[in-house]
C-alpha cells in the first residue's frame, strides 16, 4: 500500500512551480488560474471543469462563468501545468512542468487516483510503432485503467 503523505506539500509544490514557471516565461499567473490549479491539485484524482467551477464558487462570493474556467484550464494545459485525461474528460496536475512532455497515466478504477508516468520508453515504443505504419503521432497519450496497490490491498483484506 502506498505510504501516506502530506498532500498539502503536493499542492504547495505545484503552486510554487507554477509561479516560478510563469515568472520565467513572463506570463501572468492570475488569481483565477491559481484557483483552478489549486482545485486540480486538491487530490490525486482527475477533476472536471464543472467540479472546478463549483469548488471556486464555494470559496468566492461570485461564481465564475464557465468560459473563464475553460480559459484558465487552456492556459494551464498550454503551459504544461496540468494534463487532460481524455477518457474521463478531466484534468490532473503535472508532476514536472519544467520540461515539455506528454504524460501517460495509470488510473485506478476504484479510487480514481491517477499516477503520471513520464517514461521515455513509452514515447519510444509509440514512435517506433507509428513509424512502422507510416503514422505521424500528434498527441501520444496512454491511459491505463486498473486497480492501484491500495485498493487491491483493501479488497484482499475483505
């Protein structure tokens, strides 16, 4: 079973990396972008845009319009701060936005936790297979659904 960790540390690290990256790239890390990123990092489960909208509305006296949240998500995607989980139409925080990469994911079907894999071997295998078929890869993304160690342990103990 994975060891418990200080999740606030994950959130604080993600926010610090985002601020540093935006400063270096000379792009604005606005309040709404910060709020959206904080919602994405609230746990290790993918979160949808409307859930983000609801969470922000709980913390504010004004509910942001959906396009505002979508624009913030587009900014975060464009800057590599989040990844989109296509099969779930949801978002997760990027564990290493310092370099451009396509994340690959292990998704637990029971607890919905997501583990990001940044494995060059996966990209290499996709590239090799695509080349064999004359296929040009635009967005290599692998989403593997299964059962995490923690959920497996829980089901074994039942």
